C-alpha cells in the first residue's frame, strides 16, 4: 500500500476494500487447499463437501473484485501505483479463483475414490507435495500483503521444488499401477490430485510475477526454472514373463 | 527544494527516463532556464530537449511554472512587466533570446493556441489569412485561398465552414473556434505549436476532435501542450514533463510517466496525493 493518502479519501477506501477482498480470497484458498488434501487422505466426505461449497464464495469474491476494479478504472482513471494496484488485484483474484477450482476438483475426487481400498502409503506423496504448495501459497499471500518483493521472488524461484516433487510422484504412481492393476483407478485420481496441487504452485508463481509488477512497475520476464518433467517421463514395464 | 542532492537526484531521473529516445532529434533545447517575476523566481534551472515532430505534455499543479516555461519558448513573457528570463533556449540551434532575433519572425515559427479560443473579431477567412498575408507567404488571392483551405482542412474545420467563410469567426461554437485558432496557427507554417490548455473550455466531443487533430498534426509539427488533465496528457503525448514548484522534476516517455514514474513527487501528483 502506498504510504500517504489520496486527496479523495473514498479512493483510498476503495483500494483498501479491494485488498481486503483479496485477503479474504487468500484465506479461503489456503483453507480449501489444506482441507481438500486432508479430506483425500482421510476419505472425509463431509470435509470434501465443505471445500466444494466454499468455492461459491470464491467465485463471488472474484466477480466482486472484477466489478470493483472496473468501476474504479472508469470513475477514478487511476495512474501509476494506483493503476498497478488495481490491475494486480484483478490478476491475483483470477489466480486465487483458479486455486479454489483446483482444490474443489481434488475434493470431488474424494467421492470418486470411495470404496477403493488402496494402501494409505499411496496418499503420502500427495500430502507431501500439498504441504509444499500450501507453504508457497501462504508465503505469496504474505508477500502481497506486505508488498515484499524479495519474498515474492523467493516463492517464484522455489516452485521448481514442487515441479521436481511432482515428477517423482508421477513415477511413483505409475510404478504402483504396474505393480497391481487394481491400483489404477485410485492412482489415476491421485495423479490428478497431485497435478492440481502442482498447478496451485504455478498460480503462486503467477502471483509472484504480479507482485513484481505491482512493486517495481516492470513485468518479470525471466524464464522461471522448471523441473516438471512428467510430460516426458516414462516408466519401463519390467515384467519379462509376459 | 533546491539543494544539490535534489538536483543530483533530478538529473538521475531525467537521464534514466530518457534512455528511450536518444536518437530523436531535439527541436527546442532549453538549458538552465531561470525565470523571475520581479523578486519572485518562477523557474529554477530548467533544462529540457523537446523532440521534433512529437507531442510533449507539460503537467504539474497550478503555479508550478509549466505555462511560464511554455511562454518562454515564443518569448510571450517579453510582454510581462518585470519578467526576466535567464539561461538559453534554442530553436534548431538558434538562440531565441539573441538580441538580433526578430521576435515577430520567431512567433511565426513558434505558433500558439490559448486556453480560451480567441478568434479575431473578423470573418473565418480573415482569421486564417491574416498571418500568411502579413508574413508575405502568399503571392496573390489564389494562393491565399489555397492556404486558408488547406489550413482549415488540416484543422478539421473545412467541411463545417466552407460555405460560410465570410461569417464572423466568433459566431462558431467553442470547439469550432478553437479549431479555427489552430487553423490560424498552422496557416503560417510554424515549426512548433505551443498549446496552453487548449481544451479546458471545451466539451468532451470538441476535446476529442482537438486531440485527434493534435495526433494528426504531430506528423508535421513539434507540439508542446500544457494540460491539467492527466488523461489528456496520457492520451495525446509521447513524452511528458512534470513540473513542481518551478523545477522540472521528471521527463520521460508518457507511458512510463503514467504507469511507473521514477520520482515520488510525480507519482504523488498523478495519483492525486498532492495537497
């Protein structure tokens, strides 16, 4: 936030309102991500349902932020920092809404895998990657609140750890599927969940890029280090007897 | 406000923002311009290159010196009692404050459009033909007619007035009068056109017409516009200079000034944080 205030105080109120709505969306997103994975590992359908329901509020907030931002652009003709604040709010709301959708998708799979008795150890990897994504999300929301460019960049750089984790999880789940075809349904759902969570990390880096623009006025154009190699990863089927 | 550190900081901002057009040719070059109204100093060490065939906007709060500086460029300040201009301003390398310079000729090269449309109390035709006639730019009536027609066309007014060229210019609407003043200014083929808040008395449609016109005129003229409308500066100019308390605070590409100004004072002014 800019330190000094506008001559027109209602403009400050509007900008603060926008930041508050982003904060609310951020809070809900964190909760959704955490609860969706908890619901998955515990097969807790009630919790999964809660994640799904809370997505309505996310959609509503995103629409409100878009409306507010449009009205502010039309009425205030914002310049410089103010303009960047508003543009950033639109981008971040969009990313957070997508995070909500991804968490919701994970939660929906809790119902799909009901009755599948695969070993709990299969879920462990997904829990681990979700911890990393959730930490990234939390850090980036803090960086937005404090307009902290350094910690935003740290989040941006750290995403390759999630990518690497996802690639190894991908291999692991393929291996389980080969071991026992009865795992396939469950593992496929888990793989989608892992992908959802990996995408949440990507949205955190998008927000980092938005914060960079917001603070410096310059778009972040460097290529981010990427370690998601799942799209070129194969696992050899090793059963020679067949 | 005027200490060494600030001027060092100012120079840093200027050089930083101007990296973008080092190749552009300067039309008007001002160096260390100081202006005094009697005891009171209105401008402090203003140095700026105005790039040819582009629009430069001067913005800043009332009393910041932007109009004063604009008026230095065609020596309109000469007419103000007690006004002293120090430092150098050149047009294509010619010192416009040189004692040998003919001010009338200078003002033919540097035209001006004012805030309030001020057509002569004469016919539309005479408003436009007066300048070319006294400067001897036309040999005979036919050539003069041609200048009047082409000036009115370039000012986007021809279609509206071609059937009533002998009616008084003062009978036109405000927006039409302002375009008539622009036609009058360009009729003498100036190189630079100074505009001092040319749209502040006009409605949005007339304003849009003038802005469209400015955009067309910059192909052939160097235009400097003083405006209180930040949106107008953002719309019509390629470069923007921000003045505050008689100092040129920041000069840069318009896009950069309005999205990412270097100086906090610029940021505070354009975002409405100035008291």
